[in-house]
C-alpha cells in the first residue's frame, strides 16, 4: 500500500487514573479494546494493563523521575511513526495526561507533525489519593482553594517555586513528585510563613490496595518520610483539610508504614 492510502487515526491521549481500575473512565475502558497499540507509562497500574486484550500491541515507555527509560523525544516520535503507518494508537498515562504528564508536549508534537489527536482525561492522582484518604481538597472554613505543584527539579538544582504564594494557610497545596526534595519543601514553606504545625498527609500508592497515608506536620515531614518504608508513587497534601482524614477515613489501607 502506498503511504498516501494509509488512513491516519487520531492518537488517543488517555488518562488511566491513579491506580484503582474502577476509576478508569467509561471512554478509556472502551478504547482499550478498540486500539491496535498502547504506549504506556510505569505509573499505569497492573490491573489496568490486564484489561488490554492479548492481541493488542503494548509498548512500555515507562520512566522514573531521574531515570528515563525512553526519552520524551523518542516517545513523541514513536507516536507519530505508529500513527503514520495507520495504527490506532493509544498513549496511556497515569492520572490525567494534562496534569504533570507531559501530555501537552506529546499533543503539540502530534499536531505539529500533522497527526490528529484526542484527549481522554483521567482522574488525577491528587483527586484520587485525597478522596481515598478521606481528605476533601477544599472544605468550607478550612481551604478556599487548592494548588497543584511539582516538587521535582532537575538533578541537584533547587526548586524554582513561588514559595511566598504557596505558603498560604487558606489554600490546600498538593505536591506531586516531592519525595526527593522533601526537606527543601518543608523548609521553604516554613521560611515563607506557613506554620510548622500545618498538617501534611503523605499518600503512597493511592487508590490501590497497598495505599498508605502517613499524617505528619510540616516540620516533621522530612523525618516522617525518612523513617517510613514507602516506595513508589507518593504525593503530599499540605493544609488544614488533612485534619479531616481521621474522621473521614473510609478506604481500608494497608497496615504499617
Ligand atoms: C509524572 S507525575 C504524573 C501525574 C499524573 N499525570 C496525574 O495526573 O496524577 C507522577 C507523580 O504523580 C503522583 N502520583 C501518581 N499516581 C499516584 C498514586 N497512585 N499515589 C500517589 N501519588 C501518585 C506522584 O507524586 C508521582 O510522583
């Protein structure tokens, strides 16, 4: 077949949510059975991968914060190449593709190379983890809003966050990818005026059977993390709403830390 006869299908940029397969959208679930190839990340939970038909091609493009298995540029090019040979392609990402997921970069690369795309949002991990930990991200009298930031910086470089505006007791702060910089996060928020007794929830592997939530304070946060054995996807919820976690706990978490 000559390349002009190839039908190009839109690449589907799909959010898989934070882990619990029941949190997949109906659309994401349907598409899993309709595409030819799925390019997926490390954060996509195994029970979700097990929903992929055996005949569907899978490409692992997983990455860790400091150890990229497949460089972003290669992922971008792979999506274009797969679409150009006429495959129905799904790019499956943990959480939501447009929240710290580099989905925007992939979409730009596709559109700039003449490949159509669609986005299927997923439940971002902050929403999923907070809900499963019994923490409303906003709550009358406790938090008027919520901010999502990344706590990841290029190796050995300090974080370039606007600490003064983040140190706001009226707003819940959710830090994605903050484990490596936990000391700096705690110290900068305190230096910029947030009470050192501000409650913090460290939520690990949220929405999954092994979910663990450690409740700490801003000043004790680095020690809480250091003395725990948590590994893998973790985020911090910082703010007064964390005080509700005890009373609103509904999800059976794994024991211990
Ligand atoms: C590269 S970001 C991807 C975020 C994703 N696009 C989203 O919307 O949730 C990866 C970070 O998300 C957070 N994360 C993702 N899934 C999580 C989970 N199940 N439990 C706790 N944190 C999670 C962690 O902070 C992790 O380091």
